[in-house]
C-alpha cells in the first residue's frame, strides 16, 4: 500500500490550517509579511498546477513558477483546496505500474525534464512542505504562531485512537 494518499491528505490538512492562520493576520503593519506569505503560497499552487498538467499529459499556460499578480488569500485558498482534492483523488487511484512511468516535460525556463509519476508526486509533497515552512517563518517574524505542519500531528488528529497506550 502506498503512503502517497496519506501524504496528500496531510498536505490538504496542513494547507487549510496555514491558510486559516494567515486569515487572522489583519494588522496593517503586517501587510508586507502577509503579501510575502501569499506570494510563497501562490508559488506552491502554481507548481502544483504545472505538475498536475505534466501528470495529465496536458499543456499549461504558466511561463514562470509564480504569477505576476498576487491573488487574494481567500481566492487562493479556494483554488488550492480544489487542486489538493485533485491530488488526493489522483494519489488514491494511481496504480503501482503507473507510478513507475517516466514522463518527459519542459520546465518553465524551457529546460527538458523527465521524472516518474511517483517522483513528481514526491516533489509536490516535499516542495509544498518546504515552502509552508518558509511561510511559517514569515509568521514567526511577526509574532504569529504557525500551525504545526507535521505528519505525526496530522495522523493523531485524524485518528485520535493512536494516542492510546
């Protein structure tokens, strides 16, 4: 059994926790930090969408790994939730044979790439976690506690019985 569905469920949960925490940052003096955090989250979203297109064998319209315009937090949260749901479904339906398939693609800078589907999915998980950590540091810099983005916490929140001795 693959660990991927659990990791994508955790990604969805962690994104939701982080977006909800960011929504509490309303002080005008934190506008620059909030903007930086949204730019970082938008980068995660764009990369998720690029790799979704690669996995589906479809073209995408992105010319870079972020957009020129910065979306509103709520709008981005909705778009991310849709993409997260797609990855959760995809990770539960892909077969072990499909995970091993190599896919050729182009990076946004034009360089050629080739990865297996499993490598692409692992990239989406690790890339998102890395940059959510960056956003956590932005929150810390303005004295806002970031949610604990940990697989261990997610597993125990989802299945409280795991806490039993």
